[in-house]
C-alpha cells in the first residue's frame, strides 16, 4: 500500500492521501486473498451496519399510519421499487432486493465518504468495478436464462442494411462489453474527482492561512463550501444513476426491446 | 494513485463480498418483506375502507328508497281509507234515509187505513141511522110493515150517490 507522502505543511497536503488503504487488523492471506481488515473494510462495514440499522429500525414496528422513521424507510423502498417497476416492469420485482441493496450500499458509501476523516469506499475503481461486474453478470445470465441463444439477437439491430450489419454487430458487442467499465468508471471518477478537488481547495485554505494570508483564503473556502453541497448532490445522484442504469440493462435482458 | 495499487485489491474485494452479501441478506430476509407487507396491508385497508364506505352509502341509499316507498304506500293507503270511510258513511246515510222513508211510508199508510176504516164505519153508522130514521118516518106516516129490504136498498142507493158526490167533492 502507498507510502506516506509529504503530509507536513498546509500546501504540501497530498490530495490522494485520503484514498490510501492501510490495514487496521492484519489478517492472514487465505487462498491467495489478503483478508486484512483495512480502513476501506471499516467504512464498508459501517455503511452496511448503519443502513441495516436504519432500515431494520424503520421496519421493526410497523403501523398502518407510519411514523417518521417508518416513512423514511418506506420512501426509500418506494423510490427504488418505482424505479424498477417503471424501467423493468413487474417481472423486474424478482431482482428488487438486489437492486435495492445496490442502491442503499452505494448511497451510504457515498454519503459516509462526505464525513471528514472518512474513507470513500466507492472512490476505488476495484470496488465499483466489482459492483458493475456483478450487475453485468446478473444481466447477462438473466438474458440467457430467459431467451437462450436468442439473447444474442440483442447485438443485431433491426432495420439496418445487410452490408452494415457486421460492423454494427461488432459495435454493439463492444458497447455491451464495455458497460461494466463505463458503469464503474462513472461512479469511481465522480467520487474520486470530487474528493480530490475538495482536498485541493482545503489545502489552499490551510496553506494560505498558515502563511498569514487569511483574506486570500476566503475565496477557496467559499468554493469548498459550495463544492461540498455539490458533492452531496453528486453522492446521491451517482447512487441513483448506477441503480437506474442497472434497471435499464435488466429491462433490456428481460424484454430485449433494443 | 492508491486506486491502482493491486496489493489492496484482494482485501477490498473480500470485504466487499462479505459486506454486500450481508446487506443483501438483511434486506431480502428482514427488511424488504416487512415493508412489502406493511404497504400491502395499508393498500388493503384503504381498499377495504373504501369498499365499506361504498357499501354503507349503498345501504343508506337503499334505506332512503325504502323510506320513500313506505311513505308513498302509506299515502296511498290513507287515501284509500279516506275513500272507504266516505263510502261507508254515505252508504250508512242512504240506509238510514231509506229506512226512515220506509217507516214513514208505513206510518202514513197505516194512518190512511185507519182514516178509511173510521170513514167507512162512520158511513155505515150514518146509513143505519138513516134506515132507522126512514123506518121511524114511515111508521110515523102510517106505513106499517114497510119493506125493510126496499128501504135498505133505497138508502144505500142514496148514500152511494151522496158518497160519490162527497168523494168527487
């Protein structure tokens, strides 16, 4: 894992330092996999712990007329359920628990990443890629399970001159295969860029004020506040985008209306 | 860039798998079925309440219709009763009137009969008296042994013509 960079002095703050993974509890390597409990693992556990706590509490004692907590739980449920129903239809409700977990996991990881001194799980490409690859595998499996070899028709656009077909099929296949890449890079890029930018502006503020130029630090500080608001919006939006793209891919696999 | 350091991939993937599977199981087993149940129960209750409200409204409308029908029936019956009553009273009046007429007629007839009887008796008395007078006159005149039959005949004839004139008068 990356070594310590020059963290001393305000201007010398490394904006990438926040993404470093370091073990908290060293655990042995099992079957070639390092199982060490790291700061990344900690924030993953926190994300699922907090979200589970919230949703279990929200659904524990339910009444016909909901309280505040219950209403929040039901609103998250309805938000994702409506997304699935509108984009996939009622057949999609079979995969609703998966899509709901995906949305809640990404949302909580993104939001917890906004806390100072926290670690943003979703700012690591390997994590977002694993999630995107899971979606990709699920969608592909559902497609082949429902349509068999006929699922390959997805790569053959209709109403196209025969001469263009080989070219278009290649393009379609490439665009299908790059889906997990685009899906994971979108989330990872948004998270990493936002946090890096916040850190750079934070470095400006600390550097300028420690150099005695406090009036000059006001502008980057104001920008930082504004970007923090924007980042909160992006944290929610990216969780939504990831989820809705999963729904759209699933809909294609189930209905094949390309 | 720490994201490109493959040494952290193993542990990240390992813990991601554990965390995501745990979250999925918690959601799929504990949370989502409960919320689904609550939402379904709420939808059911609302549907039930609406159905009940509709049933009650139908009942109220039926009660109103029944009330109006009962009212109309009662009105018709009251009208019928009034007509019957009027007819009864009229019939009773007619009956009493006719009975009264009959009894009056009988009384008048009886009175007439008594009058006629009294007249006849008076006439007879008068005739006998006339015969006696005739007999007395004849004996006074000197006619002995007058023919009684002839006298009665003459008196009767005289009376008949008189009574005819009396009657005619």
